[in-house]
C-alpha cells in the first residue's frame, strides 16, 4: 500500500501538533512495511529525501497571504494524483480539491482536526469558507477520520449521519522513568516550582482567562507560558498587558527534549483548548504524569476523563489553583491516573496499529 500524507509543513516535525502526528504516523506505518510519503513545504533546510524510512517530497507554498496554505495543499493534491493508493489530507481547508486524487483511482481520507470555522481569529469570510469546506469534506472524502468521538458526534449533529467516519485519536509518549532536571537551568526553574501552559496564543485556547486566573491566585509558583508572543496580534497585546512577575512568556520551544522536561517537572499543566478534538498538548501532559487543569468542554473531558480538574471560567481556575496549593494529598493520584489513562488509550503503537488495519481494509476494497 502506497500512502501519501498531506496538510502539514512537513517532517521532521518543527512546528505544531499536526507535524508531530504526521511524523509519528508516517514512521510507524513505514516500520510496518507500508510505502509512506509525506509532502513537505519546500525551503526547509536541510531537505532530505528520506526520513527514518519515509519518503519526503517538497512542494512550494506561494506567498499569497491567507490563500497560501490552501494553494499549497492544492499543489500537494495535484502532485499526488498518481502513484498512491491512499491520500490522507490533514485538515479540510482544501477539501474542494480532494477529488483530484480520486479521479486517478486513489482513496482519499480527510482528518478535520477540529472545528476550524469556530476559531475566533477568523473573520466572517474565512469562517464561512471553513464551514463550507467542512461540508465539502464529508462528501469529497472516501473516509473521514475524526480524532475524537466528540468531533464525530459534532459533525453528525450538524450534518446528519456520516456515511464513512472512523475515530482514531492521536497518540503520545508515556514517560515511565524520571527525566533529568538539567534542561530547566535555561530558565532558572526548579522541579515542581512552576505551572506550565503550552499552546498557540489564540482566544479559543482561553489564554487570557488563564493568565487572569493565575494573576488572582495566591500561589508563590511561576507560570511558564510556552507560545509565540513575538507575533504581535491584538490578542497577544492583551496577554502582554497582564502584568505579574510570576508570569513568564518564554516563547516557542521546539526542542522536544527541553519541552518534555518542562512539562514533566511542572507542578501542574493548564490547558485551555476548546475547539479541537484529541489535543496533542493535552496528551503530552498526560503522558508526563502532569497534574492537569483543563477547560471544561466535551473534547477535553473525552480525553482526560476523571483524571484531572476542570474550569469553565477564570474564577473557577483561580479556586482550583488555590485548592491544589492548600491540599496536595490527592494530587499524586491524579498525576498517575492521567499517565495511566494515556498508557491505556493513547500510546502510539496502538494508534499506528489502528491505522494499519484501516489501510489493510482499504487494500481489500481495491
């Protein structure tokens, strides 16, 4: 079976959750004997032809503002029109053009990721476009792969019964042995001496509410915010206006060893995502055995279950932080429960096996 994975900036992963997912999935399937190609944005340096058994192909992304990503995906789809049994598109921004590989006999999968149209960063035109592309994706794909039951249910509620939808979540690495604390020296941190927040600094991730909640708390610990605060938006400006010496915006951290150490040694992880499905950042926190405070929504509850604490607004988060600081007796239980849940439901080997089974079922249809 020849599989092409599209919709990311490429691998090795250097950016967000989709790139990490594409890398793990591609390498895992390659190790099981599948012929896997990942399409990457040209201009990456270095630009190898193969990464851990996965073929890499490069496509240029035209500098046309908001249309850049859509045109890049269109070019990738055109490049995959021949030579693949399955074309897997991550995201539905270019769903309108996913018929192209199908004309040449390929099966097309689309992973909607989350509710892209619900992101507050988009204006009316963009929201309308993504709503349309979501509708188109359900008809353009041979199979929709939702990363959470809540995503599949949301799609079905708004679009009616889905003809072909499979739920396969993302995976995570479960940290089974203690990690060294040396990487923390870059930020002058001590193990257990800080809370951590890792996300894109966007409204749907409730970053402002989290900062305000932390500002009102009485904790002596710091809050380390990992995210791109250098790209100036109105929302980032509002975040930077929250003045508190305990809050430190450290920027992006792409070094996975450092980032995993930051997660692992934190006192607690704060998670505000609200428009996605199985969020990779939440999974990584669970795999690290973090104490987790998560925004209360169906997506986070499906992933975390009863293994953490939830907040609906900043006042509830402030109270949750205060309760945790005053009574730490049950915190060890929640940390290990989160790790156990990650181990039981979200380990990469099991996720790869489910994709391998889906590919084999596609092969049987040909």
